[in-house]
């Protein structure tokens, strides 16, 4: 990675560690700012380092993610549905970004099948606990699964972006189970670690390929 790109990664890493390290002390003033800075840093890195439309799409997806982070952090989840909507847009933009490199590959069919089956299983497991949130959650589940499938079917020898997409799905799965079904031990830590890892891998994968 070029020297000019490293400062963005340092900002990402420092603030991600600070945010995760202070989860036990939340809420505290402006904690949502600390939460969003790592993603904003990655958005600037993507905009400056990934050429063409894909760089701009990544920038947009990351900004919507950062806005979603802020919404979810405000007032103990009061704006959860807004945050879900913002992340839904981010996932749509990610899916569009990945689809620009679409290339059917027989070797990736098992991954696609696993992602599709996983989505069905998650929907089945969550359904009894969703209530009026069923439709928004189903919609988000469909979109994030499509994002993962398009990541799997990218014409790239590297699987870094795919690993990022899978980490994103894992993060949201933990969040959903913890919110709608049963308390997951250390859920906040697991969600944020897998989430920051997901965003990093997606951006790093594109920067490495560019």
C-alpha cells in the first residue's frame, strides 16, 4: 500500500480500537463521532485510491454506513429503523459496485448456495421474534445476501472483498439475533469487530486490485 494511503488506515485503526475499547463506558458524549470516524476514513481512502465509478460508489456506500452508525448509536437505538434504512442503501450500493465486476464462476457456486441457504435459515429463525419489523428485516436480509452473492461472483482472483462481505453478514447476523431473539455474550464487541473488519476488507480488497 502506498505511503499516501497509510494515514487513512492509521486513522481507521486508531479510532476503531478506541471505539471498541470504550464500549463498556457508553453512552458518553459524542461516542457516535468516534464510531463513525473509521468508516469516514475508509470512504476517503476509497475515493482517493480506487479509480473510476467503483471508487465513487464505495465512497457513497461507506458514507451511508457511517450515517447508519450514527443513527444506531444515538439515544440507545431509538433510531434503529432509520439506521437500518441507511445500511440498506449502503448494501444496495455495495451490491451495485460488486456487480460491475460480475462474472459467473463455477467454483463460486457453492459459496452462492451457502449464502442463499444461510439467508433462508436466518429468516426462519428470526421470524417468530420480528413482529412488525418482519418486512424491513426480510428486505434487508435479501439485499445483504445479494451483496454477498455479487461479492462471490466478482471477476477477481483475490477473495478479500468476499471475506469482507461475509464478515458484514456475520456482523449483522449477530446484531439481529441479539436484538430480536436472545442476548448474545459480548454481542457489542462481536458486532463491531466483525463490522469494522468487513468494511476494511472490502476497501482494502479494491485498493489492492486497483
